[in-house]
């Protein structure tokens, strides 16, 4: 991983990988004591993945949270409209 992504896996960054069909996502993260592996599989839908052209993409914490929830983080849609005060 270090050679392919040119990043230090022990830096505390989270490394996220998606399966080919888009239903499975895995996260590798060094917590200071060991390497943690988190996996999530969606029953319906797919994880929205950034177009990277073979390179790594940097996501904000909010984008990562939406990605893990299966939300299209590129164009999130509000589920309710704000009410007018008064």
C-alpha cells in the first residue's frame, strides 16, 4: 500500500477501498497501537466513489461520513425543507 499510494499507512489517515461492484467498502486505519480494518456492505444501493483516474482522492470528514452512509456526497439532497420562521 505504501508503495502504490505513496502514503504512510501509519500516519493516522484512513484508507478507504471499494469493491468492484460498489456494495462493499473497507477502511484501514492505524490507531497508534495497531491497524484497524472496518468493513461495510450495503444491502441496497452502492457506495458513491470519487473519480480519481488511478490516483488517491482526499475527502473531508463530512464527505467520508456521507460516503459511509451510502449518500451521494457530491450532491447531497436535503430530505426536508427548512420552515420559514414566524
